[in-house]
C-alpha cells in the first residue's frame, strides 16, 4: 500500500522515490495533526461541560478580561474621534528671534578685482607671471620673442608665440597693452646677419635687401621697399612698424 502511494506521487508530480517518500510522510503527519487537534477540541468541550455554573462564570470572566487587555494593546485597532472630544491643534507661536544676524548694508563692501595694466614692451617676466595662465616658461618665451621683434607693435602678435592658447592671450590683453613703440630696423646700414635676426625677415630676404641697396642706393620710402624682389604686401605690412625710413 505504501509503495503504491509512492508510485502515484512520483508519477503525478515527477518526484524521485526519496522525494515521494518525504511527501507521503508529510501528508501522514498533517493528517495525524488534524486528528489530534479535533480530539483536543472535543476534550476541552467535554471538560467545559463538566464545570459547575460558578466555575463556568469565572472562566468566562477571565476570558473576557484577557480579550479586553489584548484589544487595548492592539495598535491596529482604529480610533474614532467624535466632534465632542475633538480639539484643534493650537498654532505654534512665531519665534521673534532671527535665525541669523543680517549684516547692515552700510558695512558691506563689494570686492572688485583690480586689474593693473602693464606695458607689454617693458614688463618683466615676474610681472607677466601674475597674469592667469602665464608661468615661467611662457613668460620667458614672450620676452624672448619681444626681444627678437624689437618690441610688440600689436597684441595680435601674441598669436605668433608657440603654445599660447586663445584663453591665455585674452587674459594677457586684459592686463597688458602697447604703451612703448617698438625699436626700428636700420634698413640702410644693418648687415644681412643683423637683418635676418628679425622674425619677419628671412635670410634670403636679408641678402635681397643688401643687393638692392648696392644697386639702387638707400631705401627712403615704403615705395622703394615695395620695389624689392620677394617683398609682397603681407611682408610689407608686418615690417612697416619696424622700418626706419
């Protein structure tokens, strides 16, 4: 009989034999527990029926007290508020004490950044390093290029310096301006070596200027300089502030 039930459980539920045995054992345990529960309830009922009226009344009062005690401690029991026992909450009085002390307006001083304008053609590396984005490397590079030019003629020439970003150039222009005129090139007496040191004059152009002077004499005007071979308008405009004519 036991094997028959095991076979039915294993086939219907696709259990192994051990799982079927365990399931069957659980079913028997549940059935036995239900039977014992019913027997116990019947026993209690019989015990109560044998009590005399005084004991039965005492038992009912004790059960009533227990139920009342549990009901009072039950947090989930709803509480009903009637109009008779309803009292609105009193508004909390506003505090007159301030949360923080306000500074008087007359003591307030607005901090304004003071920018000192410096001459780009005379400033030192230390002064340049006060500009945001300029460190020792860039300050030395700016001074070196300024010396090769003979001084800046325009802040636009900062774009010709290697490594300077647009943001850094903008910061330089905020604090620097051209207050001193750049030194000029003696186009009629300087040697080719001296001329070629200028960033705008190549070595070939320097010798072309020397040969033009030998053949035509001194260069006395922009029109004379424009006649020099390999000098176009772009070169002329860049060199114009530096020509001593």
